[in-house]
C-alpha cells in the first residue's frame, strides 16, 4: 500500500515542479517520501533557514506603519506576523513582550490620537494578537477607507467622443492628411 | 493491534451446562474460539445480543475475528447484510435488522480507528460509548465522500514555506489506501518527547501509517 501512496505523491510533486528548478533535485528518485525529503533538504536546509531568518530580521528592521495609501495597517501587521512565524518555525521565536515592543515602536503614524492610542494599547494589551485587534479598530475609526483618486485618462480611453481637435480618430490605421496631422500635433502641444 | 482477550477457559464436557458460564462462553468453548475470535463472539453475543445464527453467518462470510473487521467499508457492511437478509434461509439467508447493521458498522469503525491510530482495543471504552460510535461511523462515511482540497500551485523558490504547507494541506485532504491521510508519506520526524495520547486523531493516523 505504501508503494501506491508513495507513487501518488511522487506524481503530484513531479506535476507541481515540472519546468521549475526544483525538479532537478528529485529527478532520479522513485519514492514520493524520498523526493519530498530531497526538496526539504535543499530548500529548507540549514543554509536556507539561516537566509530566511536573516530576511525576516531585515524585514522587522525596515518595516514601519506611517499611514501611506500603499502600505495599510493590515499589510503592516501581516508582514510583522509573517516574520514572527518564520523565526518561530526556525526555532528562534520572539517573546510576546518583544513582539509587542516591535509592534508599538514601528507604529510611527504622526496622528496625535493614534499616538495616544498606541500608548494606551501598550498598557492594556498583553499579547500581540490583542494589541493588533485594538489598533485595527483605532485605525478603522481614525482613517476610514477613502476611495483612491482616479488615474489620469489616456487618449485611448476616449472611445465615446472619437474625435480630437476636429479630427476623426475612430480608425487610427486610416490615412491622415497633413492638415489632420497638424491639428493632432496641436492638440498634444500642451502635454 | 494489541488485543488482549479474556483467557479461554478449558472446560470439561460435564461442566458445559453449569450456570457458571455465560451462553456465549459455552458456544465459544464448543467452537474452540480463541483470542480475537473469542472476543468478537463475546462482543456480538453478549454485548450486542446478536443471535447464534447471525454470528455463525458472519463467520461463514469470513468475518470471524476483530482484525477481519478492520478496513471493512461502511457501505459494504450494509450491502452484505441486506443481501443476506433478503435471501431465503434455504439459500443461506440470515436476517439482520437495521439496528444490528448499525452496531456492526460502529464496531468496525471503532476497531479500524484504534488500529489506524496505533491504540490498543479498549473493550471497556467501547462498551461505555457504543451508541456514540454509531454516529461516528455514519459521520466518517460522509467525510470520506468529501472532495479533496484545491491542488497546490506550482513550485516557487521564493515561497517555499507556503508551497510546502499547501502540499501538506492538499495531501491531508486525500485519503490514502490504508485510510490515513496521504500526508503520511511526507511526514516529518515526530518529537521524541511528545506524548502519543496528547496528539490529535489525524496526527496519530499519520504517524501510525507505514
């Protein structure tokens, strides 16, 4: 029975690693268990784990929440948690106090009420999870989602009015005479 | 599976009729049933009140010991016993009521579950919670029909941790030939200090499979 199951796993791994660099590492192996072990040794061995831990630590150093539209509080805490998880997986977990210290120190939003809430949270919350829940509520209250401004429209989006400066542009592959070219150039002059 | 049946007593022919022995014991002695065979006979006759003919029919069909019940499929039990019930007695028929079918399914579920989790057959535990196992057997038969999780994405070096986890989740949702989750094939070594009893059912199954 093991042989049948092992073959099923091997087939799955082959399928998932087809045309990727990973297939090299178990090309000659005929057992699913051995194939997965080979992948784990290569992609999750001591060197790789060291690299991942360094990456996680670097992420913890550089990550901040400053309320920019591109990096929301949700993304910030998810990244923090992700880094904690990696360190935990490779047997270097952080103490809860250390997690909390990182969370609060890296909340560098200048909003006065937010700053005040961080201080309150520091005294109230004893775990990272509870602090995140508290701050998420604060963020939702202080910075409600605002719709992003629309991006500038290009000439290609002007499908309804298919005319520019008096020139028909509904078919851009047609022949434009010199006067039309001149008008089109004039229309682009201000850009 | 380490099954420890009650010791068989050597009974002199004169003592067979003595009230010292229960009916199932007398029958087991006459049939010379030992070990798991004797235990199954006791469970069916004494605890579930199967008739002597019903027990004989099960033995005739090849289910004479506890080990024979392991991996017997839920639906197959009903279909076999229904088939036997519908047959006339002169053509090997034997009636099994719905309750008896459910009790046998529950017993099969309990024995299979203990065997897949590397646990010994606990006679007292079974007796104490026998009714519950009827529901467990039914629920498990429904779970077996559930579809597997979505297949993992193609391998990506940058997201090894997530990819490995997705492979484990997928294989966890696929049942292997021996009834354990297919993820047993790629299991990692278990911490030696961990207590077996503290592990959840799925983990026990994964680490019991070969």
